[in-house]
């Protein structure tokens, strides 16, 4: 039978989960909007 000893350190607590990164989300959202606006203007210039 296996014996368990108490001489080992307990496992460390996992790192706390960081909150949502709204700054990064805002940058991605702004880039997506700029991409859509660019596609809109490019297609308008191409088809007219």
C-alpha cells in the first residue's frame, strides 16, 4: 500500500484569471469597421 507524506508542499494556486481586455476588443472592432468602410468605398469606386 502506498503511504502519503505531508512533507510535500501543497500545489500552488493557479494564476487568477485576468478580466476581459476591452482595449484589445475595441481595437479589433475599430479595425473591422475600417475594413468594412474601405471595402465599401473601394467597391463604390470600382462599380461606378
